[in-house]
């Protein structure tokens, strides 16, 4: 166990290329949220802000993947991000990236680890 870590959700709550889990990130601002998703068998987490404009990505709570399940997509601008890196592959912020969070999956849970 890491000091100041936080349980986000049960690991089995994140289906491959499916609905993600959102959570509050008060340390990033009053209304900031983060999210975790599962892609290629691994869990990834990001601050829920488009790299183009500071809006949340999901069009409905937890819906971060495009129709193919290959990219994370901003519902407002259509920017597409690689799930494993957060790097924008297409859209108005191409070349920029989502802000990654330190996430660990263990003992049946998904945890947010403290930043550096």
C-alpha cells in the first residue's frame, strides 16, 4: 500500500475498450475529474480534460472510446487520443497529449497513486 493512494474502482468494473470510471480530482481544481479505462489488457488513467480546450472528454459519463474502441475521443471537438499514451492522433490538438495519472491495478482494485 502506498501512502495517500486512493481506490477508484474494482478492477472488474473496467471492461476492455468499454465504459471507463470517472472520479473527482480536487487537487487539480474545483471541478476537475479524472478517468480510468482498460485497453489492451492494461488500465490507464488521465485527467479528464481535452488537450485542445479544457473540456471533459466523455459525451456521456464514462463513455471515452470512439465507436471502434481504438481511440479515446473528445465529444466536443472530435480529437482522438491513443489510449496507452494519451497522445492526440487526430483533431485540433494533434501532437499534444492528455495529462496522465499514476494508476496501479492490484488486489482486484484500481488505485490512483500520489503524483510526484
